[in-house]
C-alpha cells in the first residue's frame, strides 16, 4: 500500500471491531435520556422497553458482560413486578503499595 486511497480501501475491506456497542439510548431522567430508569421503558412510548448495554449512561472501563447482565436481571424483576433487592454495601479491593 502506497497511497492514502489504498490504505482507506484496505481498512474498509479488512477492518472490524471487537468492541461492544453501548450507550446509544442512555437511561436517566434528564432531557437527553431515552430510557426511564424505573421501568426500562422508552420515554414517551408505553410498553417499549430497552434492556441491554445501550442504556448505560457511560461506557464501562472493562468488559460489559457483567453490567449488562445486572441491567437485565433488574429489568426482569421490574417487568415481573418483583420488589427491588435491598441495597448492600461492599468494600473495594485495593492493591497494596
């Protein structure tokens, strides 16, 4: 490859991503939010729920499997009318200097 056009053509032909899409219809209560955090329903659309990584307001700094699973578990409880689990406090692991 010698020209910019050849490089662009190669990237278009061979490029792919291993990233997981997220944060495309974030959950929240402000004007920029798309999904109601209490029901997982799309604001203004009764009965349409979004239950995947797209509701994350910010991208995680690790694999999104675990947080996506937790979103799905919580949404399933909401849809089934189950009460939320009680909040628990957990400590953080820190690397000793």
